């Protein structure tokens, strides 16, 4: 298969303009005759649906929540990057590009990243015009802060709720279009499959989560903005409903899945409290601006009250190992360092399952320097959230944090147009693989979701539509639709009729443990090989012993969960396979066999490429394709934060 | 499981009796009673509900349906009335943020859906809140087309104005305000959005039509009138205060007055 990334020629800084100038347009009078399906109403989906609606297309937008305003983008706390250089501290489009490419450990496509950096400034303009109440200085101008992995202040934020405010902005634009009738919104609808006609994406199958109705929809093209697959780990900072189903089912229909093993483990989450835990809560990375990370130097001190551990007996391990970035070292590096400290027996907090998995994030120095009220103003809501969950007061004693899965850089393969290898199937936001390489820098996912939705997809989708013309939309009565519908119904019925005794959650937990242990922060050949066979065993067991009470003709939460877990049980294997074959360490993918002095050892000669997987059927092994990463401007160097 | 450590908040287990609402769409509902043992005080309320549901599924019974997603207090999806109080007894938190350390061993806990005319029950603890979306669709936005925005710093916004707008913008659209109001009024929710947008310079051009349209849609969606009881503010998990209702009333009145004079005064060109 030829993976053509369709990157325009010419210098990086003019590629997007040159490319845009060549994209075809659709006559305004014809736009309403094109039906576009957008699945997802997060930053990427809401921005794409509203922008396409504003242009006059007939758009249908789907989400599984009861309202588009609840997509998981809402949970982002820290902020959004943009190369505005309002701080006059040396930022520029080029610097944001370089930071993002380096942060991604040279495993992202250069042209996409450059475009992202270019579009970043227009995003801030757009959001401010929508009424997003970003933090401001006393002079009334926008405020910034610095974020992990960057040495300039380019992050815009709205208290600790940046994602909420950006999403509510996108939701308000989407709502305006729904009110105007250009977008029809279908909340509480879950996409269960993709329909191809003549090799093009021409529709989807959904289940109405209230009535249970399973039905097909036809369209001129399909845009997937369905978010990331972090819930393959069971415990993650994702919302309960986040799933891989929309992208995985599309993969089974022929879309390539790129770099599934690239997942991000965020260093600052609240540690696990016990067996009944259902999710992990992120503490914004911005806390690392004023908190110092430490563990006791001696294992004997790990069970002690932190106040009893003398200053000289504390190991501020990030400051020690990475003096120039210190507590602001990038996420993958900070996470791994925390894991190592705990593996050495120096972890803190209560024992869970016989181990102490936590490190301190200590604000006492900042409180002394700035006063409690300043710290409260900066992080009050986060401290409250922490106290609410743990019952502990972080002004009085250090917070306890531990890494947790947070973001997935892998996703469906897309070209420069954000179109997958299936014509007419576009993918935006966290669901695609495009911009973050092997590791994402803080505050850049919001930027990517909105760049895709507001400023890339509206152009590239139009180009596709102009190309296929108006005769392109097949009837939903066609055999292609009926076939996929029958297959979806079979699967739903198989789940409902199974006479097992086990719950979907119990399988999800077991899968999560395998993935966390073997495909988490440190991966080995032996572990991944075992994980693949364990997951297969678990999958067989699932289909024998799963129990899904209910008729499916009504609200049936167990059916939703079982369907999602069934897809994770297949996808988890693909992830481990990708991790097994990538015999190097890069970004969030750390293979213990490939390291120098405890740091990741990339192998550019063998692995400076995107791995894109093709489904080959139920029994055959998937096929791995490669898209070489060609760097015109960035200098591949060892990523050092020391 | 978790071994207690003297220096951390102590964990215990609770045995509970639960009275949980069962209902199918369009049919009358009733409470079902269940005993649940061994609930950790570190667990969240929804994790406790998960335990109950897991038990039901293992027994081949249907679990209770409830809305939830982020489980960190921001998506606004979770919506349980716990012991008669929307989002439970703790002020300033959503159902998903409520932890079991706030309950006593042996306690009976009553769990119901939001109770409001404008929020019909879809199943068990799940209600239909689409009325909120309709209100936003009618005017809860600033009309800005992607691509047409001016430079972000071109219009300075005084920090206090921006902060006040942010205070109002923190509303998560959960509907606890409606559920706690004996009239089922949505004034806190609508007031929060009107205040957020009408405070900002960017929101000025559509200030009047926004408030008129949103109030009209709110009335059409079946929400009740506000009689200043203040229960909404007491149960709002995001600290939205009655000030937003005053703001809404002021803007509404102003817009009505202007609409009155413009309809009797000059002929309007272009319409709206
Ligand atoms: C706790 C947390 C904090 C974060 N903080 C930051 C931050 O500070 N800065 C930053 O840049 N990034 C941050 N991120 C990452 C960022 O928020 C996400 O990557 C980004 O918001 C994803 O947006 P999205 O539009 O791709 O997907 P989402 O917002 O996840 O939206 C997915 C949409 O798809 C729909 N959907 C999914 N599956 C289906 C299906 N099968 N059928 C129908 N609909 C479906 C959902 O209903 C939803 O509408 C954070 C992430 C988390 C979890
Ligand atoms: S005003 Fe408060 S209670 Fe009402 S919807 Fe908003 S957050 Fe919920
Ligand atoms: S589940 Fe999102 S606010 Fe409670």
C-alpha cells in the first residue's frame, strides 16, 4: 500500500498556503445538497460541524452523551498553546513547531506540526471572539503561563477549566448552527460501524442509546472526531464512555491505524485508592510550576509522615536528574522517573496491593515564598478537588501524585488533508495520529483539536466533495448499508443472548491490568509477547462468559459497556503488537531493552517512520505499513532535557 | 487491599441500605431496596453505585441506568437526587465528586432522578435535559464565523469583568438548579449564560436579542417561574449565585423596554 501523505512541496512555512490554494471549492448554492456526518462533538467535532454548517453544508453531528457540551474535551484543565509571543520572550511559530517536534521525539510529520503552529494564533482570536473568558492581566490583555516541555510562556488558560471554556465556546457555535438548521444534532447516539460504498466512506451505523434503535445513515462523507482510546487501560483520566469503537470499527473496514503503541502517561494524577476505583483524576500539570516533586532518599522513610523526613533525606529527583527543566521536565520523562523511584521502594502514601505508588508534589516552598493566598488563587480549585478525593489538605501536607494514562498519540492514519486511506473518511482531534509523534507536549491537544476543526477540515472536506460531485450520495437502502446493519445487529444480539455470568467491567479491569503492566510506562519483548497471548485468552473467555442483562430495546448501559470492552479486547492486542515491533524507545514508548543511561534510545535508522496497521481479517495477523518521516528542517537530535 | 497508614486519612468500610428509583420511559416508577456491603469510604458515590450494579448484573438482573461520564465534576452529566438533595448533602460538589466518607455505616440512602416537569425520566435515574440545549441554541452564543475573528488582544477586557464572566461561565449545565426548585425554574442556568456573554464586550451587539430569545425558549421548554426561593444557589455544584438572576432580570427588562420603544418608534430596517 502506498501511504501518500500529500504534503505540498516548497518550504515548510509556505506549504499550507500553497496547498490551500490548490484545494477545490464547492459552490455556495450547492453546499446544502451535500450531507456530511460528523461523529463527535468535542473540540474537533464541534468545531468541524459548526464551521461546515456555517459554510452552508447539511451536517449531522452525533455524540454518545446527552448533550454535545459534555464531550471529554470539557475536562482539560491546564491550557492551550499559541505562538502569539504576547510575553515578548522569544516565542514564534518556528519555536512552537520546534518544541512540538522535539517533544514528539521526532516521530511526527513535520509539515503537519508546522501547520499546527501556524494556525495556533487564529484559534485564540476565534475563541476570544466567541466569548471564552481566558485569564487576563490587569491591563485587560490576555495572560499566559508556561507549561511542561517549554521555556517560553505561551499557554492561554481559563482558571483550571480551559477545556471546559473552549468546548463551551465551540458548543455555542455549534448550537447557533443547530438553531439555524444547518446542523442536526443526534445526542445519545453511538456509532457502531462505518459503511463503505465503492471504496468510499458513505455512512455509519448508530444505536440510539435511549430507544435501542440500530440504524444506518448515508452521507457524502464521514468525519470522525471521536477522541482517544486511553480507556484501553481501564483506569485513565478519560471519561467513562471514551472508547475506541468508532476508530477500531473503521479500522476493521480498511482504515489504517497508526502508531497505536504511542500513549501518554501523565505524571501528575491522584494515586489509586483501591479495587473499586473507576477512574483516575488528573491534577493539572501547571502545578509543577510551583510544586516540587520528591521522594525520600531512603526506603526506610517511605512510610513516614512527610514532615518527619528531614530536608537532607529528600530526593528532589527531577531537579537532580534534569537540572535545566527540573520539575517541568516533559511528561514521559517525569512519569518514568516517578515509576523508577517507586520501583526502588521509595514511593509514598498508603500501600495499595502491597506497594506504595505515589510521589510528593510539595508546595511548601512556594507557599513560603508567595504566601498561601497566591497559591490559592493559582490552584485553589485543584487543591479543593484533591481534598475532596483524598480527604487531605495540600496546603498543609504535600500532595501525593502518580502517573496515569492520559492521552493517546496513536490513531487513525491520515494524510495532510486529515483524510484516512479510505476516501471520504476524515479524522480529526485525538482520534487521528497526526501531530504529536511519540509524545504530546502539554497544552497542545486542545490546539490540535481546534486547528483541525475550525481551520483544516472545512477546507479539505470541501476539496473531497468538489471532487466526487453531487451524484455521490448513495441511498441508505443499498445493499452495502443493509449488510453492515445486519452485521451490527448480529453482534448486538450475540452480546444480549450470551448466557454468561461475568460483567463487562470485570473483563475491562483484567485487560487494563495487562496493558498497564506490559504496555504502560516500560515495555519488554517478553512482557508484550505474553500480553498478546493473555489478551487473546481473555477475549475468548469474554465471548463465552459475558452477561448482558436487558433487551437492548431501551436504555441498556451494560450493552454499551460490553460493546466497547469487546473492541478494546481486540485493539489491546494491536497496541501490544505495535509496541513489540518498534524496537526502540521514543517518547511515551519506552522499551527497557533500548536505553542509554536510563534515557530513551531512539533508532532513527530503523524506526524514523509511522507504523500504520491494516486489518487482514479475523484470523490473519494485521499488516504493518510504513510511512517514512522525512525531515526537511528539524535536526534529529537526542532529546535532552538535562 | 489498602493498608491504613497513620498519616493519611483513615479508610473504613460501610454497610448500606439503598432505596433506588426504577422507572421505564413513559411508565410509573417505584423504589427498589438493596443491601450493599463493604463499601470503602474512599470510593465515590458513583463507584458505590457501580458496586451495586455489578452485583445486580452478576445475579442476571438489570443494573440501574444513570448518567455519568467525566467523573470529575466538570461534564455535568451525573445527576442524582440523594436523600432528597440534588447532588447530595455536600455543598459545592457534583454527584460524581461526592465520596462515601460523607456517609455513616448502616445508613439508608435514597437515590432518585432529577425531579422536574421539564426533565422527563428516560430510565431509572436518567432524565432528558435537552431543554437546556434548546435554550442555548436560541441565543446562548456570540455570532462569530470561524475565520472572521479580529486579533485577540485588540479589545482589552478589564480583569474584573473577565473574572465575573468566568464566574458565570463555570456553569456545567447539570440541572441541579431546576431539580432543587419547587417551580422547576431554569433561571440560574439561563442567568449564568446571559451574564457570561452579556458582560463581555464581544457579547454586546447581541445583548438584547440574546436575552429575549433565551427567556422565550426557556418558557416554551416547560421550565417554571422564579419566585426567589434560592434553593438553586444552595444546590448548584459550581457556586453560581443569585446575582446572575438579577443580571438576567435587568437585561431582560432593559431589552423589553428597548423593544417596546423601537416597535412604536422608527420603522426598523432589515429586521432581525
Ligand atoms: C483530564 C484531561 C485533561 C486534559 N488537559 C489538557 C490540557 O490542559 N491541554 C491540552 O491541550 N489537552 C489536554 N487534554 C487532552 C485534550 O483534552 C483532548 O485530547 C482533546 O480535548 C480531545 O478532543 P476531541 O475533540 O478529539 O475528543 P473528545 O473531546 O474526547 O470528544 C469525543 C467526542 O466523540 C464522541 N464519541 C466518541 N465515541 C463515539 C461513538 N462511538 N459514537 C458516537 N460518538 C462518539 C463523544 O460523544 C464526544 O462528543 C486533557 C485530557 C484529559 C483527559
Ligand atoms: S447553574 Fe449550577 S446547578 Fe444550574 S445547571 Fe449550572 S452548574 Fe448546574
Ligand atoms: S460525571 Fe461529569 S460532572 Fe459528574
